[in-house]
């Protein structure tokens, strides 16, 4: 007669469920979303409250572009485990993608309540608040993001864009500078910084910022247009025309470039 330990039926079921989840997770990490999703769904049919499978199926579904269904999976996940900050965060992101920004804010609030230094949640909460037209609250949320993570480039840019949008141009420039100190090759940030500087009447500084934008991205038509506008304001008409012509090399159908080029040509005619 031999002796040995035996596991309980419940332990066997749990072990099989974990093995199935790990199989799905391995496929998920390899980018095989369809196969991973099938395994997660099969697991959920057997274990409807399997939090990890529900959460990961929400992520797979969101990655596949079905944000509405992702919201449903994340909703089931947080019902099973309301103390998981990441699930609330991911639900908020899916809600934002389908335009349910107020609900997204609520999900981000739950994530932050559970993890007070959740920088990504603060940042995305700011984006949702901005979409709702609540710029002051959005700025406060971006404040939380950079307070939690001082090197959070995206949050500095988001805050800068919001500040620029409400006319706080000096503060916007300061945030663009913070972002560009962290990541010096952000063409869009140089362009938006130039717009803020132009709004402050600092035309030469604005041109320098547009120059940086086109150095990083030589086909950046909007930066060439903005540069042309600033040069025209300085009455450097030939240089303005050259900048607008450069924009049209890359975007020959850009109405704004044609309009501004026409205005510069009129100015040149008036000089004759």
C-alpha cells in the first residue's frame, strides 16, 4: 500500500484555471490577441468571476478596437475586485474612447482614490475634463500627474496646451520648456511653443521655436506656415514667402498656406 498527498477537487479546478490563464497571457504578450481572447472567454464561461481573465479580456478587446465591449468587460472586472486601481483606470480609458468623458472621470477618480500617486490616471483624467470643457479642473489634474511623476513629458504638454487654450501663454511656454528639456525631439511641442510665444508678441523667439520644429521634422507644413506668419508680422516678407512655399512643397493643398502666401504677395506688391 502506498501513501501520498492528494489535492482537493477545488485545488485541481483552481490549478487548471490558472494554467489556462497563463496560456492566454502568454499568447497575449506575443500579440496573438484573437487566440488570447478566446482562451480568456472560455475561462470566464467556466469561472464567471475570474478577475484576471475579465480584466485581460477587457484589455484585449480594447486593443482590438472595440472600446464599448471593453467597457463591459472592465465593468465586470471591477465588480469582482473593486479594489484594483488598474482595472478602474483601464475602464476610464475605454469610456473616454467612446466619448463618455464624465463616466471616465469617475473611473479615474476611483483609480486615484486607490492609488493616490497614479500619474497616468491624473493625466487621462485631465484629458477627459478638458474634453468636457472644464479647463481649470483639467489643469489641476495635470498638476497631480507631474507631482506624482516629475518627468512626465506628456502631462507637461497636455497642461501646456490647456494653458495656451485659455490664454495663459507664459505658463504654457514654461511647460513646453519642461517637456522639451525631457524630450528634445518633440516637433509638435516646438510648434505649439512657437504659437504661445507668437501670442506673447515674442516673434523672434517664436520663429526660433518653429525652426526647431522643422529641424526635428523637416516636412512639418504647419510649422512652416506659422513661421511664415511670424516673419510677415516682422515685415520680413521674402523670408515669409519662402517659408510658406516650403509648407506648400509638403502640403500643396493646404488652404491656410495659400491664404497666407496670398497675403504676403499682396504686401510685396504694396511695397513696389
